[in-house]
C-alpha cells in the first residue's frame, strides 16, 4: 500500500509541475503552424479579400513572436494558436470571395 501511495504522490506532483509556466517548452510547432496558415491565407488572397481576419492573424503572430523571445511560452503558444485560427478564417473568407 505504501508503494502505491508513493506512486500516486509522484504522479500527482509530476502532473502539477507540468502546468508550471517556467517548465513549459517553446511552442515550436504552434509557431510553425501559425506561420504556415498565414502564408496559405496570403496565397488565397486574404490581404485583399479578407483584410480584417488577415490583419488580426498577423498581429497575433507578431505578439506571439515577442512573447516567445522573452520566454513566455504559454502565452506565445496561446497567441500562436489564435493566429492560426484567424489565418484559417481569413483564408476561408478569401476563398469564398474568389481569391486567386
């Protein structure tokens, strides 16, 4: 029983520490995804056909890059995901409006 209690305690502490911002890894994949989505939106004609969500995506990605530079990985990850979503919206709108 004591071994099980120790294992459960270790798992609990490991899970709790996984959420600590200082222990988070850099959001490399999220940043890459956001950049690729923004490029796809550009190719679809979003700057012309969907300027609002396109500008929002660019702004969010730039903010994510600033957060990444200062080591705020959790915030950078969240912003990169938001940027990718905004870029996807921009791309969809541009394609619906007859982009390139």
